[in-house]
C-alpha cells in the first residue's frame, strides 16, 4: 500500500515538474471573421514558450481534418514546406517581430484570403522535450450577391412570400418579420420553409411562407421584412415590402442595403 502510494506521488511530482518545463503554446491568434475580398493578407500566429532543451523543434499548421500539414517549419534545418493548397497564398518573406531562431517563421501570413480557406486551423509544436497543440476557427464570409424579396398572389386572399439570397458563404441567418399598420413592434414569422442549395464555395438560400389576408389588419399596409445576417459579425442586409390585403399590386420599399462595419 505504501509502495503504491509512493509510486503515485513520484508520478505526480514527475508530471508536475516536467509540465513546467514542457513546450507550451501560450497564445493562438486566428481571426474569427473576415469578409471575402477585403483583406490583402491575414496573419495566423502561434505563440509558444520553449527552452534551449527543446531540441529538434518543429512547427506545423493544419487545416480542418487534413492529416497533412499545410505548413511546416524546422528551425534547426532551416526547412520550410507549404502544401499545394496554400502554394502562392503564403508570404514566405513574412516573419515574426521580434523573433529568435526558434520563433522567426512560426506564423502564417495568408495572402488575399477567400472563402475556401475558411475552417479550423491547428498549430502543433513539438520537440524532444514536449508537445502542444491548439486550434481555432476562421470564417471568410461572402456577402450575398443579391437579395430578392417578393410575393405572389396564390389566390384572391392569399399570398406566398419568398426571400432568397445567392452566392453567399457560410449559410446566413434569415429572419422574417411582420409589422401591423401603426404598430411599433414586429412579430417574428416562425411558420416558414427554408431551402439550402450548395454551390462551389457558396450557397443559395430560400425562405418562403404564406400569408392569409383575413388574418391581417384591413386598415392599411402590413410591412414584411426579410433580415439576413451572419451571427458574430456586423454584416446585415434588409429588404422590406408594404403589403395591402386583397390587393393585386405590389408596393415595395427599397430598403435593401448592406450594413458592414469593422469588427
């Protein structure tokens, strides 16, 4: 019993002592959201502590679940490798500042990031003295090329509304609201159907719902809003329609707009 406890304590002390000495990533810097086509470059950095006992240091970056690294740097050999996926997309002249021989080329400076480079980025740092990994998500979002919001009368007292965005990435949130004449607050429409069509590095998303004129106020126009957004960003787009019950014509308020600010 005593021997077992003694062995356990020795193991705890050994792990604790070596944990203090082991190679460790202290900060992983990866931007969460970037708008497609707006940045000349973006830098992903992997900050780690090390000692001069960390022989044969190797820094690797991985993208998503690909087992092959997209970037590898071995300081002692002066070796740097870039995968085909990032050929021509990495600034090989970029280095960290200030730097040492063991930190100079740890970061990735990706040139003109696009939506296909969205995903999970993992940094792996290894040496004979330790190993550590860290990962973060980066999304390069593409605003919709257009937003189409309209309706079609299906019967004399019913209308089908449709809100559609195209060439957008990733799949955005699309919310639809209804505001009665003279009301200051809107109602969220939950009885809607959503269709998502996957395209190359983008999506087309369509939301439809039906309106019964008998359920609307006859005292003026009911406003319907289609609101598109990417949660976590300041990107928003809105389109609105003023709808008159039992009226065959359509009166639209041109309120489609992009609202994009720096995060």
